[in-house]
């Protein structure tokens, strides 16, 4: 049971994503985001590829327009928000694992720190797919409870 109490940030209106007791995202100001950073849009972690700020108008505050690409699906997503508003940034855990087996479009990995075994989808990148082989050491990311292989080590 989680001993930490959950706090809704009423000022920001942002509810952090959690898996059990572990927070997997953190709230940040929209104005502090930059191209190349990561943001959660529609519950999906995305890499920011475009960021524009508009000037404040006569009847409103400055707005930010963010265009980002989902790191899992590759879909383009948009976020329009006031610059002083809050949004979620995913906490990306970078870990090492060893490939145990490959079955079709699924790769079975063993974490090299905890020795936990789990399955993750085969990477979409053809170059990376070609390098996948049993006993190979890879770097994988754990983002919002989903795991993805990023690169082969060594």
C-alpha cells in the first residue's frame, strides 16, 4: 500500500501519472519546454519537434503551440496551452537489458540490475531490428509503464 498521500494540484489543474506509488511524470510550466524535450500529450509520451509562443493579446494571455511526435506510435500530436499553464513531462528511466529470445514481433528481455524478465515489442527501426539477437545487450527506456528498446550496446 502506498503511504504517500496523493495531492491534486488545483492551482495547476494537472494530475501526475502514477504506477502504484511511483510517479512516472512531473508537472512543469508550458513556457519552460524546449524543442527536443519530452511532454505527455493525450496520455502518450512525445518528443517535441516544434514550439511556438504567441504574444499576449488584448483579451488573453500568451499561448504556446507544441507539435510533438509520439515515441511509441510515431503519430504527430498538438498541444495548445497558455504559456503560464502546466503540463506533464514523462520521467524516462534508461536501463540496460539482455535479450533472452526473439519470437516474431516480440523481444523477451532481462533487466541487468533486477534480473526481471519481460516482453517488449520489436523496435520499428530497420537498422536496430537487424542488430537484435539473443544474448545481445541493449538499452531500453521505461516511460509511463511502457518499455521500448532504444539501441544496442557495444
